[in-house]
C-alpha cells in the first residue's frame, strides 16, 4: 500500500474527527450560554427574595408599631378609667354632672372599642400578608434549589464534553504522528 493511498484513507477519518470536534465546541458554547442564562435567573430570584425579605421586615415593623399603638390605646383607656373612677368618687354629690361624665365615658369607650376593632382587623390583614410573603419566599427557595440542580447537571455535561474533546484531540494527535512517521 502506497503512502498516498494510506493518506487518502486517513483524510476522511481526520475530517470526521475535525467535524465532530467543531460540533462539540459549538455545543459547549450553547451550554455556556445556558449557564449564563441560569446565572441571570438565579440573580433575579435572589433580588426577588431580598425584596420580599425587605417587605417582610417592613410588615413586621408595622406590626410591631401597631402593637405598640394598641398597647398605648389600652394604657390610655386604663388611664381614662382610673381618672373617671376618681371623678365619680369626687362627684357623687352632683348627680347631673355624674350622668354627663358617664355619658362622655361611654362615648369614649365605644370609640375605643371601634378603634380596637379596626386595629384587630389591621393585625389580621398584616398576619395574612406575612403568611403570603412566607409562602412566596418558600416558593422562591424551591426555585433556587431547582436551578442549582440544573446548574449541577449542566456542569456535569460540560465536564463530559471536555473529556470527549480531550479524547478526540489525543486520537487526532496519534493519527497525525502516524501520518508523519509514514510520510516522513
């Protein structure tokens, strides 16, 4: 067998190997693009989580402020009741003045009850909002976990492709050495 004939037999093999190598390089580029997209998605999810955490912090702060306000309201009611009781003991002799004070006190208590009812409704709304935010955070954490698994799979695929490219380069190098030895 002549060297030209051997060279003619090896040329298609080398061309096939080069074509496969080009295809693998293209696939590695596509995988790199997918990884970049996933990294962007993860960054966006992290931003969303931070935003939700900030909203949760604001809601918790508002709930704490609301609790303080309710406590102050109760203290004011207690203060008014104490003051009213003192007034009642002092004003026992003046029945008409006592009736006026009792009427005012009833009005104040009614207004405070209304305020407490509104505050309770606000507390329930805030608790519901906190529950929804916690659910959203849980969903986002699950999404981040899924993305991490996807990135791990992609890394494994890239590693396998790199290994295949190394094998092809080694085979190509051996073929070129053989060609050089036989031709040269």
